[in-house]
C-alpha cells in the first residue's frame, strides 16, 4: 500500500467557556458529581447564530479555523488539497458544511463531502482518507467537529453536562514532500465496526412535525423535518465502550503488526475519563500514556480526537516517530481504532 504521511494538525474551540459551576441553575447537578463521574470541568460552546457572525462563530467557521491551522502546519498549499472530508453530525447546513469549510480554508481545487458517524466520525474519516490516498487523491484534509450543544436537552442532566463544541483537523498526503518537509509517520493499521441494534442507546432522532399541503385532489399531511434532542442510555453506552474499545484497538494493533508495548500514546474519543481509565487498564497501559483534554472541552464528538491530537502535537508531547493508538466510539452504534505513527 501507498504510505500515508501525517503532515499537520489544527484545532479550534469557541471562546464561550462554561465551567461546571456556570451550568443552568435549574439543573440538579454539581461540579463534584460531574468531575468525579466524567472528568469534565468545563466545555466551550458555540453561541446561537443564524448565519455568519464571524470566524469561529459557526460550526463551519470552527471547522475552517481548525483546517487552516492544520494546513499551515503541514506546509501544503490549500489549493493543492484534492479532497476535504468534513466529519460532522451537527452541521450548520443539513446538506453538509464540507464545501463551505473547503472554501473558507482556501481548498479551491478540492472535492468536499461530509461524513456522518457521530463520535466515530473523525476516525472513520481518517480511514476513508487513507483509502483515497491509495488511488485518486494526493493530499487530503480531514476535519472533525461537532456542535452538540445545539442538540442536547439542557434540562437533561444525564446528557447535557457531557458535551462541548469544537473541531480539529489533519492533513494527510501520499507524498512525503508535499509540504516541503520530509513527511513520515503514517497510518499503520485500523479496524472499524458498527451495529445498528444499539442505535436507540444514543440518538438525535426525529423531532419534526407535520405540514398540511393542499393538492389538486384535496390535501395531504406530510412530514416536516426536525431533530433532537439527544437521548442517551449512559450506562449502556459506557458498557459498550469499555467492552468494544480494547477489542478494536487490539484488532488494529494486529493489523499494524505491533503489540501494546509499541504504543506511546492512547488517544481515545474524549467521552468520560473513567472509560479511558478502564480501557487503559484492560490494555495494561499506564494512565501516563493516555492523552486526555476532556476536562477543558467535554465531549466534542467528532472533534475530540483531532482536537486532543493537535494539542498533544503542538505541546511537544507527541514527538516524531511516536506511535498512537486512537479509537473513536459512539452513536450508531459505531466504533473504530487506528494506529498512527506521528
Ligand atoms: N448530576 C448529578 N446526578 C446525576 C447526573 C448529573 N449530571 N446525571 C445523572 N445523575 C444521577 C442519576 O440520576 C443517578 O441517580 P439515581 O441513582 O438516583 O438514579 C446517579 O446520578 C447515578 O447515575 P448513573 O447513570 O449510574 O451514573 P454513571 O456513573 O453511569 O455516569 C454517565 C453517567 C456519566 C452518563 C456515564 O454513564 C457515561 O459517561 N456514559 C457514557 C456516555 C457517553 O460516552 N456518551 C457519548 C458517546 S459519544 C457520541 O456518539 C455522541
């Protein structure tokens, strides 16, 4: 297979920061409960916007900010990106934000499409990108981001405390020198799964209504679109994640021809620190190898893995040649793992 080089990361999060103590006063919860049960102390939220109110104030704006930063780090000129995959389940536009993100990031020659796989979105997008790099594409930008604050029930303490908004991005290339550097790193192996039987455990389903349409024959009642709010069986999702994530990571390590001893960093979807602790323990990895930033951002769905990766790369925690075991999981149900070499 053609090697896949990882050339740059970027991320963006809204400036509005909501610590646990500032959650709605009528929510029967506490900072202590949220921190001890989830590891979250704050989240960043997009304000309500109708249309464009400036960079970073819309979902597409956040995604484009992250994309621009990843492109800058990569050295790949935006016009040389062939493909933009925007992994998002909560776009500004139901038809997708990919083309807007590509245009804002200057990817004028790219084909752009959206990929919807909730919290597994970025992982699935990364694998999709690496497959395109085996064929028609040379440089691919994968963006992951969500704005689930727009879709939660702010009176449901079981779920609204978990989510935050944010985005991250990664530039991949089949050409080591695409950005003027040496390239290197890559996607060493992966494994992906989904199971619709668990769909009802975590969803943002139809919440629309009806519309009467007068026709020549009389009239018909048709559906009117609408979604949400998010409903979640937290215990079932927790059990699913702690059961499947170690298994899928093990499959991806086998595919990559490595063992757990070769893993320098464990980078899981940032859903709950206790899920990370359990997965690390099951894989016999110390917590010192776990990359976690959910204390500050909560669960940003498709944004969480690239956001945490970008922070770890920029802080120097992830170094050239380090091996990362990454795994996403969530609604669908869907889950997947990828072994990355930085
Ligand atoms: N504040 C205070 N109390 C609360 C809160 C809250 N925010 N939420 C629930 N409780 C209460 C419950 O009502 C329950 O009370 P009861 O015993 O009187 O019935 C008690 O706390 C314990 O609730 P549990 O559900 O047992 O709490 P648990 O330890 O399982 O934690 C949590 C709940 C945090 C939701 C956990 O199950 C979890 O993280 N699950 C995974 C969720 C997840 O990862 N979802 C996202 C997937 S990604 C995607 O695709 C979008």
